C-alpha cells in the first residue's frame, strides 16, 4: 500500500504589506477566548499565519466589530 503525500498547504508570511497584523503585543484571552489587545478570537489568531490577504481583511473586520461591542 502506497500513501500519496498531500501537497503542503500554502504558508503566507505572517507579515503582509497589504494587511498588517492587528496584534498590539497585549496577548491576553478573555472568557470567550478573544484577545483583549487585538480583539481577535483565538482561532483567528491561529489562522492568521496561513490566511491570504482577503481572509486577513475579514478577520480584521470581525475583530473591529468585537472591539466596538466591548
């Protein structure tokens, strides 16, 4: 039995000139697992590294909505 290797997932740079990270180096999670610094959910923080620019923009919009509600 031969197993075919999966192609590697694209790994984008953690730093994008088009979409800067919203991280402000205040990394504390609240009870809902949202960072009190950048207002991203922990799953979005994990996703950031492999996200393309459009997905990063969407994550930033969602974080901004959470910030506005805080």
